[in-house]
């Protein structure tokens, strides 16, 4: 299956790419030696994500899903953002092939790590998603 129009759009024109200076939380997932790696940076005010940015190394799907997860997360509470699923990201992009679905986990996982990093810095309990 070729990439959807949504994947190609977010790959060619990624949203929220870059780094936040003095982030409230940072999450990292993946391994560049294996092909894909994502860093997510967040700013939080009153338990709401006010800014979300990413840096990614990898395939078109990894970049597109990271871009989409930042769009989906902005303005959400920490709990809402932590619950963004890979299927929600894939659906928002118009679908991903079975081979590329694993790429859809990297962005949401890195976002959860950034949220839990923030909570840890605040001396609060991390959010666990089952």
C-alpha cells in the first residue's frame, strides 16, 4: 500500500518540528541504529500541553506520525494526551500499511515518556497506560 495523502503531507510539511528551549518534559523512543528515533518536547501549563515539538530520524511514516501526534496532543490535558493511541494517529493520517504500523507507536510512546518526564520533575506519579 502506498502512503496515504495525509502521511505524505505530514512527511513533506511536518508540523511542530524542532526543539523547545527549556522544555517541561522530554521523551525519546526508538534507536537510530534500527532506523527510527523520535524526541518529543513539551511545555505544560495547568496540566495542559501548550506546546509540543518533535525531532525525528527515520522513514516517512515515522516523521508523519510524529508530526501528527504533536497536532493531536496540543491543547489536551496530560491524561488525554497520554492516551493517544497508535491507531488514532494512523487514522488521522488516513491509514498506514501493516508494515508501517510499527512506526505509529514511536510518536505516542515518546509523547508518554515526555509527559512522564514532566510528572517526575514535578514529583508526581507517572501515567500508566495499559
